[in-house]
């Protein structure tokens, strides 16, 4: 369960923000991750509740926003997000069907809602 290490990293980031801004409680943590990142919102929330029990983070909600799928054209090297369409993805610049998905697995803290 890699969500535990993600939560530990989030707690470190939130601690740094707490030192700067002196808030008393976190209401919501919003993270952004790539579409190919196998992060479960439910597991993240469970891990946060477990790891942060008895702290200012205990009641925080976690929201996960997924980045759209992106492709790279093998013919012209154009990178683009793929709109949800039927059929195979094709390059909007040159029309080639020779496109490959970019395996985006990044994850980062996007926003904190605090008191």
C-alpha cells in the first residue's frame, strides 16, 4: 500500500505550511496525480485518518484530481491531451495514428483548505 508513503509525504508538506501560516486545522487536502498513478482516494483517506489520529489533520478530507491522459505523436513529436472520443487517438497536428500515451504518474499537493 504505497498510499502510506504518500500520506507521510503530504504530512511533511502540510507541516511546513503550518509553520509558515500558523493554521489550527486542515479541512481538506487536494492532490493532483497522473491518470496512470494507481492512487486510491479511499485508501489515502484511510491512511491519513490512521497516521494523523489525534492531530490537526485527523478530520481532513482528501480530494484527488486526475490529470488528463496525454499522448505523444511518433511522426511529428507533438504532445497533446486526448479528448474522450471514440476510436483510436490521432495527432491533432498531423493526423497520424502513430501516437503513444505519456505515462504520467506524478503526484503533488495542489491546495489546502485550513482554519
